[in-house]
C-alpha cells in the first residue's frame, strides 16, 4: 500500500460567505454581526423557505456600518464566539 498523504495535507480553501450587517454598535469594538440568509428546499413539499444564521465578524478598522452587504472568511478563533474576518464591503 502507498501511504502518500501529501494530497490530503494541501491547504483547504477558507470558507467565504456574504451577508448583511445587522449590528455594528460601539459596545463591541472591532466586531460586527452579519446575517447570512439562504433558501432551502423542503424535501416533501418541494417549497423553498428561508434560513438565516448570524456570525460575529472581526472588523479591524470599524468600516462596516449597519445595512452594508459584506464578504467575510473563516480564520482561526479570535475570541470565544468570533472566528471570521471581514474581507470586503460588497
């Protein structure tokens, strides 16, 4: 058997998401809360319904404001609940 694991150890692509900023208050410095919504098809009814998830995203320069559409990516954990960094404002 060949135990060639070099193909498995290649860096995985970072998870990239886009969403809308729903909170950018002064209480959390350098942090924004982004809501990512997606449509899911019901397996039996065949209808689409909306699911949303909120992520805390690190915003080093505090440039994102409430209502902005932003792109962000996954990184190492920055704090207890924050493991995403702001990429750009779309």
